[in-house]
C-alpha cells in the first residue's frame, strides 16, 4: 500500500475505472493506468533462527500524467516513452537492527518484460556508483514467484487463491478508486545478502498488486499486512484525506474464507521513530480493533531506520511483530507496516535534494539516449 510504495495517495479521478471483477493471470500484467505497482514483503529466518525481512516493489507510471516530479520531469522531452519504472527494495537484519535500502529512480525494462501470459519483469537499475544491477519479478507458474534484486534471490509459493479487496477488486471512496488484490499466504525460500554475505532463509511472504487512474499527492496512508500463526491473514488500512478518514479491512480465516469491513479502529501507541533526515515522526506501535470479528491486534515495528526517501516522498516500511486476541485465544504473528504522508521537514534536504534531482535527471537522459 506498500503504496505503497503501495501507500501514495490519489488525486480525484474524473473518469471512473472499469469495475469488472479482477481476473488472473490477465490482470497480473500491466494496465493502461496512471500508476501501478507490484509489491512483496516477508519475514524470514536463517537456520540459526536469526531474523530478517524484505520488501521489493516495482512501480510503473505514466510519464505524462503522473504527478510525481522525480518520475515526470526527466522524461518531459521524451515523447516516445509512455511509461517509466522505478524499483524500491529493502533488506532488514532485524536482530542487528540494520537495513539495506535500494531506491532506483529509473529501472530499464528488458524487451521481453510483460510479454508472457503471467507476470514477468526483468529490469536494469543504475547504481549510485558506476555499474548496474539486474532485477526480476516473475510468476514462474500459477501461484509461484521469483523475485531477484541486488540483495535478494527468493522463490515464493502460495498455498491459496488471490484475495480481491473491496468489491470485485475495487476499493472506492470520495471519488477515488483503485484496483487491488493480494496473495497473502506465500512461503519464501532463498537467499538474501547481509553485509556482503549471502544467507539462506525461509519464512512467510505477502504480495500486493494495485493500479489506479490518478496522479498523486501526499495524503496520509497507514497500512498493515498481518499473518497470524493460526493461518488467519489480515489487511487493514486507514486512508486520510483532508482529515477525513476512510477504512478498508479484509480478513482471511484459516479456512481461507474472506470477509471485508469498513468499520474498525486503528490507534497509535506511544512508540515512535523520528528521522534525522526528514524530521518525520513515525508511530511504530498500533492497536487495531475489529469488533465484528472480536479481534484485537497489537502491532509493533520490529526494526528501526526503515524510512524510505524518494524525491520529496518519504515513507516507513518495516516488518512487525503481532500479538492478537481472537475471542479468548491469544495468537502470535508477523506482518508489515507501511506509513505514508506523515509530516516531514525537508529544510535540511533542499540543497542536497536539488542537486540529487538534477544528477538523477542527467543520468536518466544519458541512459535513455544510449538505450533508445
């Protein structure tokens, strides 16, 4: 919502989206929309029980219509480039409280990307220093995925069906609409790179795919994915526009039955992490109450320094530990927290930001001239 990542907020869209129910694998492929993203997260362990987490997201934006300057400005003179891509990822070493972030402003897609019946994206990322890295995000067979970046090489397999949020995969509020589905029960197996060493890991993972016909501005978005040890999965989000809050929640029980709600509460606790770079303050402990299910979730960030900075957008993307009361039962779990649009002060970044944006735009133009 990662997007958040799939948490970026939307400007009102005057043309309503097609409300046909989402169908897969067709809708796993790109759509003619202003912005779209494919998002994965997961909580992992190595053979010694050390804890890690990951997030990997690929954004696709209409270069002419998107309202994100860092994506739009470099391509204003390139009439033959309809879409731009940007890869964001993070690998977190939870026990050491360290994170390794990669935010690529421009990702170059291979010619055969999105030409297969199922999701397939192979792309090149320019590094801050000389050189490139390659990434892949692909559905290798029904319900099975391969995601690869400079710091991860993971295989994910689902035990159930994709979950459609809202009505047939459409969430709507205040004239704003987004198509949205998730695969909530992925098992992850592979390797991650931690401090230069490749570590074998296994664990739970989650996938979101979302697209919308809208530009973007910095509204407020608070999103959680929850995977309980009982087999229950939960997605809940609070979307705030002009101090008006909208809520979306999907509960998938251990029998994979789906229930959707718009009435529940999300309250932040006393814990918070304050950024030295942007001065944003992110609440890192939350209580979610779902009265109709008799569920109360205590959600806490399991890592520090999870702030992602992308141009003038900053967001928090962290693994969580979850303690749930489901009726009279106490159940543990894991999940992910995404916080977008929390107030920040960019005064300390103005000069660096201008220089950085100029350098990124020059690199993008040079890179595209070479390729095209």
